[in-house]
């Protein structure tokens, strides 16, 4: 029942966003496919940043264990903050990519 509620909730808010975007903001509904593609790109970048953050943290913790006199737990990175910051890193990187001209162009339209 919980999963069904969440699906209905997400479906309703998505339909509401589509209605507001199409009717009030005048967004082109045919561009929704391209937007979904960019969303998947962003999710991929977020996953890459999350994996990189966890790998670097693991390396640093294991290095601290072998070099330092005190035990350092891997549970230091078992925090939702790592996920939240990885999401922000990924979104910022995607925004930067979108704002930068393509390589080999001079940036003029």
C-alpha cells in the first residue's frame, strides 16, 4: 500500500507540473523527451560523483588506518549527507556543462 501511495503521489505531482508547464508557462510538450534524457544524464553524473566520493573516502580512511595510531571507521561515510552533497555536485556539474560552449566552438551563436 505504501508503494502504491508513493506512485500515486508522484504521478499526481508530475501531472500537475506538466499541466502548469504546458498551459501556464507555455512550455513545449514535445520537448519533454529531451528533458527526460537530460534528467537521465544528470542521474548518471550524480551516481559517478557518489561513487567517486565513496571511493576517495574509503581510500583516505584505509590510509588513515594503516598510517595513524587510531582506528578510523568506514562508517564515517555512512551518512545521507554524502548522498545529498553528491547530488549537489552532480547538478552543479551538469549546470556548468550546460552553460559552457561546446569544445571547438568560440561560444558565439
